[in-house]
């Protein structure tokens, strides 16, 4: 499966694009991290990809097919979206929240089958939250809540996961856990697109990178080619140093460190 964004102009008001000529792709088994300063249009691009707001021009394709006229049901079969913030409205149990990911298959008036419950259990196990299944999700931690939201997306059984700042407001331990889960999902064949404020996440996921900027053309490529000291200075206005080190598997790893 290959999702491709081609010459997309994205914005809320016709003629006033937040981002122009957005071009990138992601395939099954890949992670694509979207970086850029606040207000550059990352969430707007996401909503355009998902069809939540119409493209001003350009197109989004899946395996070469333009998805502009896809039904909501077909879109939900292909892509699942996890927003950057979520306020739990009711004290559902965790397992019932994840079950909501099956609505597209069951229907609003339908009854979940034994297979639906099996899929939900597998999604919770995949995200390491099975032991939370009977807990009230208004009472769990922020990191656990984010894993519940990703599990709900997995329950849709999509091909593409679209994660808008999945590590926002999480402590360091939960950030590492979420990024580790993102890596494992790509290894299992999902195509993952996520926004993040940390260039290090792209290095950790060995991902492709879309670098959006306010006053300069976007950049797309491998993390090692896009996350450079020059590009970070241009995009964020700060000086950084790219540091290399060898991990326990004798792999070369990289970090983006600010220079004060």
C-alpha cells in the first residue's frame, strides 16, 4: 500500500493556503514524521489528507487511486486518525473505548460480534494495555490514555495510521513507550504518518521526514538528509548540533541537540 500526496494546497479558506505544493509519500512498513514550527500547518495537512477539509488543489492517492470521492466508510477502512488532544467525555471502561473503533464495521445500531471483541482484545494487547481493559479511562494516566486512543485506531484495522502529536504532554518514559509502539506498528506492516515537535523521534523511528516551514518550501526525504543543522536553523531559528553515537546493537544513532 502506498499513500501519496501530490502538489497539495491545504487551507481552510479558498485561495488562502496554509501550505502549498505538499508532496510526500508513505508505504506499508514505513514511518513518516512531519516536523515544523507551530502554526506552519501540520494539523491542516493532516485534516486535508483525511478529507476532513477539502484540498484547494492537488490530490491524495492510495495505490494510485484518488481518494477525494471516497465514502467515509471506505476512508475509515483505510485510515485511522488519532488527534493530538482528547478529553474523555464519559467514564467508559477502556475496553469499551477501544470497541468504538469497530463502529465502521458494526454500525451505530449494530451489535458487536465475538470477532469484534477478539479484535479489540488484540488491539489492547498490541499496545500493552490489556491489563487496563476494565479500568475507567477517565482515571488513567495521560500516557495510558494515548495508548488507548492508538488501540482504538488499531481496532478499525486500517492500513494507514495518522497520529497527530501522539507524544504531546507526555513524560519522558511515556514518550519512549509511545515511540517504541510506533516503531513496532511499522514493523508489522502499517504505514504510519505522525507529527512531532522532536526531530529525535524521526531518528528513533528511522523514518522519512516531511519538514514544513512557514516561508520556505517543504522538504521531504530520509531523516538523515532532512534533519540537518542548516535545515533546523532555517525552520526553527535555533542552532543545533547533530550528534552520532553507536547503540548496543552496533547501529549508528543520531540525536539533535541544541547549541546554546
